C-alpha cells in the first residue's frame, strides 16, 4: 500500500499537469461562455396560456463545455503511463505496483474533481445559472439530478476516462504508434461486430427501449462496470510491458 501511495505522489511531482491545468482550462472556458451569454441576448419562445395570454419564456443555455475536464482526464491517463512508466520502473517499482498506484491516483483525482464539479453545480443552481440562466456544470439527464448522483456520475465518468487513457498509454509503451492504431482498430471491429449481431437478430428496438428506459443511476452503474473491465485489461497489458 505504501508503494502505491508513493507512485501516486510520484505523479504529483508535476501538480500543474494533474491538478492545475484541467481547472485552468475549465476556468477559461467558463469565462468565455459567461461573456458570450452576457453579450448575446437569451433566446426565447412564446407560450399560449389557457386564458389566451401569450407568455415569452427564456430558454436555458446548456453549453456542454464541462466535457473539457473529462477529455483532459483521458489525456492525463495517457500521459501518466505512456510518458512516465519507463522512469518509474527504472526506480525499481514493479509493474503491478506502478499500475495500481496510478489507478489509485485516478480514483483520488476523480473523487476530488467530481466533488468540485458537484459544488460548482450547486452554486450554479443557487445563482440562477450565474445570473444568466447558464447551465455550464449541468448536463441534461447525466448531470442534472440530486447532488449525490451528480458526484457519483462525475466520479465514475472521470475515473473511466483516466483508466481508458492509461490503457492507451500502456499499449503505446509496449507496441508504439502501430500498437495504438491496432488497438483502436480492434475496438472499432468489436463495435461493428456487435452492431451487425444486433442487426442480424433484429434487436435494435430492444436496445433502444433499454437505453431510453435507463436512468442516470443505471447508466452510472454500467459505466462503473466498464471502468472495472478497462482496469483489468490495462493490468493484463502492463504485466508484459518492456521498456
């Protein structure tokens, strides 16, 4: 356990990459969106009431820009293994300890940043969308429920992207760019095979019903299971890495 913590701390020797940069980019994006929505008048639409009175209703602004931090978590996962794995092993850390320590970092960062996103969403709600009805930290269906579900979904989503990036970094360290290209091709092939199978058994209607009836909590559970599968795949790969 102490070795795992040491590996996580080893990554944080460069805190700007894992702590500062994601939020710096998020802050810049938030300021840009806020300025734009203050300069551009909000869109509106007319609503006919039961008494024949027309009301003008302002529409909410969902930017989706919060996805930036999720993309950055994927990049951090790639960097956390692809760039620093050789030096970590040169220090005498085993592949298993290095991988587990990096995964521990992913969980810690995802939990902390997920909580930060939840707090910012609460402030957004309390201020009426920062005074502009701006939904920067809220996403319909996914991140628009009670605070605990927002934190859980954020935590799982961030951890998933970091772990997925870790696997890409490990594949690159083992097989270089050709390995990453093959890795992507294999995933696309599997998705196409699944799509063809569903088409063959005429199952698209059932798939559509499943996902339309799936709640945000249910989707979070599926993503958590996928994260566990990605962790297992990355672990199986890192055991055979040569640097």
